[in-house]
C-alpha cells in the first residue's frame, strides 16, 4: 500500500488534509504524481508545478511544499504540503 498525505496550511494552521491510497503496481514516481493530482482534485486546486527546489526537498525528505510560485492561479493559503506516509512493502 502506498499512501500520500496532502495538507493545506495557512498561518501555521492545518486547514484541510486528505490521504490518498494507491494499491497499483505502478512505479513510485507515477504513484506520487497521480496522488498529487488526486489531492488537488479533492481540494479543488489546480495542479502545482514541480520546481527544482521542490524536487530536491521531496527527494531528501519524502515531503514537498508547494507555495504560490508553484501554482499558476492565485491561492488563498500559505502552502500545500504532500508527504509519503507509507510505501509498498513497509
């Protein structure tokens, strides 16, 4: 089971969160991208852009924050955070 936790933060407060589960046999990268799309769909957000700094943070910590710079449209929160909370085989 692969699980991705998506959270919206504003003023150091958690406004909304969701967990996306994926049982497919797809690659980890595809699960992450599909999970992020699902998080954004559930929260009625446009998909953010992966900047180089976002990719580096995710590779290092299995967690990434998407700020206003990552979104094309205006957002009314500080950032969207995604975090891998369970990987296949763990």
